[in-house]
C-alpha cells in the first residue's frame, strides 16, 4: 500500500486561522495602545490622546464654552446612533492621518465636521438665532470662531 500524495486541506484552514488570529491580536493591541475605549465616553481629555490635539483641548479649556459643553456636544450630532457613526468616521480619519502622517500642521475640520458644529450651534442657541435675521447661509463659526476654542 502506497501513501497518498494528494493535496491536504489542513494547511489552508490553519493558515486562515493564524492570519485571522494575528490580525485580531494586532488590532486589539492597537485599540488598547491608542486608548480606543476612551473614545466611547464623553471626557474632553480623550481628545488629546493624540499630542497634536493638545492645543485644541487647551483652547477649549480657556474658552467660555468649557463651562457648558464638552467636545462631543459640539463635534458630534445629538442623536445616539448618529453620534457614534460620526465618532467612528472621525476616528477612522484621525487614525489614518496620524498614523500615516497626512495632516497639516494647522489642523482644520473637514466640511462634514464643520456642518455638525454648525447644526449644534444652532440647536443649542436656537432661542437666540431664531430671532436674529442674518439672511442667507451665514455660518455661526465664521464670526464666533474662538468661542469653542480660544485662539
């Protein structure tokens, strides 16, 4: 009786399991190292986990809104689902930029992020802005840029 010289399927599932396990392990380590679970909460210091954001946190602490609003109050939508969708998208963009080094020295919000901030300004200050006839499509942040982050 001669031994079979056919193809064994054992190495394929084993290789897939090892690859999946390594990817999961590296991902879990990166999540832990980047303090990923802190982004689920509402603590403003979380925004300075990346050292390039420290100036923004310092500016927020020196500005008037630090007494009444956290980062999430302005930078994420009010709805519970949309809040975490925006946090996930922002986290993806931030992690890619900070990991690959593709961010400018003077960090600016993406248009989508500016829109979220604008909607939140108008939501929180609805009693004021409803009575003010700015006319047209005027941005709150254009005139009140240093309210959230003192510059």
